């Protein structure tokens, strides 16, 4: 039992928070909140160093057990294509790592090679190929392997699509949409060898030993069938074969599995001095997202209260006006509101799980390198 | 690669290839939380090269072990995140079965 008046060094496993071992309020504010003033945010750097408060006798280290105890996830919205959830108890560096991995390092399938047989449209070959590469495919990348330069394209690492559209002479212009891409589960149909060669099996650009229909449960295709690829006038045609392979967003953005993924810190709006009467009305009108609301006091007076702090977009309209000093905008440092919008290959919750797995794999790789 | 002194194993710089801010910042954060660490930081010598340098100075333990422990801790944290996330998704789905039916109807 520490003597009255002395500060004892708190061990990591010490559970009860004694009065002498708590940080003073102003330091606690600096440690857990980013204060967003009218001109710029302050206290953006957290106190991460374990010995930051060593002079006061307070241990700032966070063990893994403490992290596991305090960590929480709260899912706000989960649909087939996007999700919004709260991650509480984690630091910005790890939240950012997940975001970076989601955008650049979770693999997907996308069209990489185009075998152009006929293109008489006004869209140049390379422009058409670029557009085809950006089309999101409805294929689970976990069922496929990566392909390298020397590998033969087979059913385990390539998906083959065919596009054969033509516009007859005399008819109206047509629009080629992504829904016209046809999946070829048996592999490539374009033959490599010249037609003069005899033999019952022509050599094609892929060597599928079995049909992909047997390996996969549901048919592959494009996710959105209404993406415009090209427009054909009368007499023009496009005939091509496209091979889709597995890749990551780091190499080319077409392989990014998310439309985007972002996070923001939980906003906290604090009214330091009471705002009453007309000022309160003005304040409520100023906020574009209705963070404030009016509360009626007993004797006919009105008071502004914070109704929906979560909606705050930090436009700073409330702190710029005459009653600006009475309001403080803050962000909670370890509470992140994550939004993930998937392009469709994988559902967003699977994407997040894959991203966390990839961070684990990175750590493992470095650990094995060090050993 | 570890660049350190032969006599003093408590301070060294680790050069890791094929990595960027994603791993370096997370590793630096976890290292900072460890009470054995006196100083830690990371830098990227040139943005075109995929190389990071993580500097670790400890209060006595060999820097390599401390870094390894920090990465182990990071792995445990990731596994915990995944576990909690899966539970949260399952709870969310259980709470709203009506929505799930809509998802299945394509």
C-alpha cells in the first residue's frame, strides 16, 4: 500500500487505478483526443512511447493482454457491397495499415492479356484493352493461383473470356456492354498453330486439363453487366479473347478489390459554456449536418445541446462564429469509423479478414527473415 | 539485414526489403509500447526503393529479440482483431435475419 503523498511506479499488471497514478486531466486530454481548433488540429501525435510519463511514475506501456481486453468492434451497416463499422482501442498506425492493405495488397482477378482477333471499332486496341482490364470480375481470387512469366496458363491460374460483337450494315449504332463478355470454362478457343497443321487437337493459348465448371461452384462472370466498353457503328466488329489473372493493387489499380476503403476518427463535440437563446438557434442553423439541437429549459429559455456528434464533418462552421470559443471540436484518438466499399469480387467482411491475414503474413515473413 | 555493432547488441538498424509504411509504422508502434525499448523509429531511405530501416535501441536486451517479440505481438493483435471481427459480423447477422434473406435473393 503506497504511503500518502508518494507516487508509486505502477506495474503493468496492477489493476486498480489509484488516484495518485492517474494522469492529470489536461494530459489525459492530450493523450486520448486530437483537438481540432479553428485554424489547425493540435495534439495530433499521440504519446506512444512506453516511458513517456516515467518522470511522473506512470507507465504508458500497453501490453498485448490490455489491448485484447480493450479492443471492440461494432458493426453499424453490413450489406453485400459495403460495410461500416467502428473499431475501438486500436492505434492509427494499425488502422492505416489495414486501409493500405485493403487498397493495395488484397489480391483480385482482373483481365490482363487480350488476344485481339478483330477490332474494326473506333476504339483503339490498347484503349479497349485498358477498359477491359478495369472491369470488376465476379471471381473469388482465393480459388486461383498466381501466374508468373514462365507458367503455362491453366485452369488454376487463368480465367478466359470471349467478346464477339458486330454491328450489321444498315442498322443503328450499338453499345457494347460488359455483359457481353462470355466466360469460357473450357479454356481458350483461339488456336496458336496455323490451320494447315493436322492433328485432332489444335494448340490453343491455354492448356486446361479440366473444365473450370467442375472446380468452381458458381459460374464466373463480370460483376456489373451494364458497363459500356465500346460503341460500334454499322459494319464494325470486335472479336477478342481476354485472359484474367490474379494480382494485387500495388502493381495496377485494376486489381484493387475495394472501390475505396477509408476511416475517420470518432468526432466529439463539447460545449464548454452554455449557449442559450438566440445564439443557440443560430448555432443549430449553422451546422450543415445537424449536430446540434435545441433543448427547452423550464422557464421558456432555450439551450443548445449536442445531438449527433458522429455526423460531424469538421467543417468548423460552429467554431468560426462569435460563439466559437464556447465549442470545442475533438476527435477520439483510438476510435475509428471504418467504411469499406467492395467492387464485388469478395464481400466486404471477407476483404477485411483477408487484409488482417496479410498483415500477419508480413510479420511472419520478417520474423523468419530475422531468425 | 541487421546493421549493428558486434560488441553492443542492444542497438541496431534493421533493413527490410519489399516493405513500406504499412508494416514499418505498425512495427514501430508496437515497439514503442514495449517497456524494454529506449528508442525506436523507422525511415524509408528512398521512396523508389522498396526498403525500410527500423532502428531499435533497447535497455539491455538484444535488439533482434525485442523486434521479434514486437512482431509476434503484432501477429497476436491481428489474430485477436480477426476473431473479434468475425464474432461481431456473426452477431450483426443474427440480429438482422430479414436483411440476410434479401442478400440471398439475387
